[in-house]
C-alpha cells in the first residue's frame, strides 16, 4: 500500500477522493479501535443483508473473493485465519512476495516466509494471488543500487624500463643496455633451459671472483619522479650454487643488499626512492665465478588508475533489466502450479497518466524506478512490456495482471491504463487482466467509478478489484471515533462499488474482488496515530454494516 493521498483532478473538481496504493507495507499492528455499532442502518443498506459468507454469496457474480493477509496473523491469530477461511477463497500476500521481502543485500533470494504463508493458505483451501513482481517501492534498494554503482578500477603498474626481457638486440648486444665493465661476459641466452619468456635472455659468464661492479650492465636512463618509490623486479638463476649479485642505481648511487642466487629462475625485488629526474639501474654481477641467466626485468612506479568508473546508461539498463528478469523468472517458477495469477507490474502511472519515471516523479531514497533505467517510452525498451514478456516466458499458464490506484478518480490515468495494455498486447497477448486498487474515501465519485469500470472493461481483459477499502478518518484525527452515519455511508459506498462492478464489467471479465485486509484493527489504515475502520469486519471479526452493504451490492 501507499500513503493516503487526496486527489482533486480537474475533471472532478470539488470531489475529494481519499485513496492509497496497494503496496505500502501492510502493518497489522493490532491497534485498538473504538467499539462501533454493528449492522445499524438508517440508509439504503439493511442489516438483514449480513447473513451468509462472502465466498458463497459472491460465487454467482464472480469467482474469486479475496482478502489481503500477512504471515503473522495467519500463523498465530486463530480468529483472523478463521475469518479468512470462512469468507474468502483467494488471498493476496501483503508483503511476502515483494522483492524487498525476498532479496538480500547480496542478491540472494529467500522465500522461507512466503513459502510458509503459501502452505497455510494451501492447507486451508485458499488460492494465492501473487503480489507483486515489479514495483517502485519495497525493493531491496541496497542491492539494486549496487548493480548500477560505479565500477572499481584495478590499479595499473606501469613498467618504465625498456627492453627488460632482452628481446631487442642481437648476439651480445642488448638494445637500451650498456656494458660498463666486463663486456665480454655478456651474451644472449636461448632455448627453453635459458629463457624464461620470449626468445632471448641475458646470459652472464663470470670467469673469476671479483667486485660486484667488475661485471656490470647498465640500463638507459628512464624518467622518474624524485622522492617517489620504484620497484625493480627481475628473474635470475645460476648454473651452480653459490651465485651472488646486487643491484645499484645511477646517477645517484643506491645499492640493494646482496642476493644469493639459486639454480632455478626465481624473482627478486629492489625498491628505491628516486633521487633524480632520470634514473638507470645497474646489474652488478661480478662477485662470484658462475654463469647467470637473467630475464623479465621491470621497474614500476606507484600504481595508477585506481578509483572507479561510472557505468554508462546502457550498462545500467542491462544490469537492471537482467535483475528484473531474474526476479520475475525465479519467483514465478518457484511457484509454478501453485500461484496461478500475478500482479506483474504495480503502479506504473502517476496521476496524470504518464508512466512514472525520474523526470516526473521524485523517488524517495527507499524507492527504485525501473523505468528510469530500462525505458518508459512506448517501444520495445519499455520496462512494463519487458516485464510482461519475461512473465509470459517464465510461466505462460499463469494469468498476468497490471495493477494501479486512483483509476476511479483520474480519467487520464484510466485512459492511459487502457492504452498501455492495448500497446503491450499488440506485442503478443501478454496482459490478461487489470487490477484497480480502489482505496476509497466517502466522497468518491460514482461517475468516476462507473467510467473506470466501463473503460477498463472495454479492453476485453479480466478486471479485478484488487485492494478495496473505504477510509472514514480522512482528516487523520488521532481521536477519531466512527459515527453511525459514517458507517452507513461507508456501507453505501461498498454497495455502490459492487453494483458498478457487476453492471459495467461483463460476467466473463470479472476476475473477482479482494478486500485489503480482514478486520478494522488489522488494516494498514489503522494506526496508533490515526485510527480507522475501513473494512467489513470489526476488531472482534464481527460483521459491520459495511459487510451488509457489500452483499446488497450483489443484488
């Protein structure tokens, strides 16, 4: 459900419609509501019409008599469960199948609570209407935002030393290197036993023990930043044990410690702080008589390129599209053969009939607009079209509904709904039905209700009243107490809604009616701050005059 809002559309100036949407978190708080007179009427509704149970009384008018429930009271409140089981044959989960209830911050899915609620329903002979697969609220915002977050970049180490693999050159000549001492000691290594990578290595034959610099090969100068740390890495092996060498730098001399060299290629490193704007490294290898092979020498400075890169709009669209498809597919297939009808997309429109997106709707931090990333235009990229395509592919046998609120108070929104389902179904009969939530206030326009049902019925699709309730405390008073007059007006409005539904929607298109809750005390509209009595049963699960109004609407 959504917050109650007061709508004054231009086409219905002066008529106050108090309504809410389906998917604000249902909160069965068990807030105490005042004792109210039951089955008292001074209007058109007669208490005698309270006899019987809803699912039996409605059976000849529509197939599905539903109530919205959550796991807690279904599992632990015997009166709640008994009322649902007695009067309904179909239930809608208030929260348990919404993405935010299933998806963890790391993207894993957990259907434990939804499964438990389904099992209670099944055990008690109740069908389940799946609610809801795609909606801008009650998502796992942390996870969805992580999919479109900037991509962390891997730091890059740049080698500033030329020809460290000794590939360039010929014979005993190595491009970018110069022999300072012991030039005759240098030659090129070749073959698998002498070369680590590539085709050549540096081979050094030291004829006699001496000073480290007695045999010395120097690199060309390379640019360095004074005061910056650099690391030289090289691979070396000796023909026999006892090999030893060191590294030095120029022009300002710095020296590594002595390295004891083994008979297999192994990596060694020397880290130094640059003292000059240009530096060279020197291989000082004249200590010990031996034959050495050196390969894959690098000098790297600080890592560069660390940070993050903003994803492109196309990358974000792909990420969100893939996740929308994954949730629809995984959830529908998890309940294949169990849940046979779904709200695929919930509340796609703002009140002027435009598809909700970031350009016409400011989403709070806890909401996520799929259309902002995937697309809202009436073309192949439309996120609603895609959602229905994915739903059909996931379980073609399940009925697929689109659901929205305030349709009875906005001709523009109703017209847009009819146009949208027509557009989608031109792509392949993807939408089976339309849900109209009908969170109503006492001043709801009868003509607006009639227009909505007629317009929706003209689509030829199944029409479902998906979240019916009638608020009385529209002023949100903390001290509200319902009056007999208010309760009777509420009953009259329930009666009119059912009458209009039966009058304006052909029998074959009537999917059914779901009341959004069970008793007044369980309603999402009844809170400690703003008590209300919007449903058919009082806090003791006894029938109100509203129940009689609902039933009289069938006659």
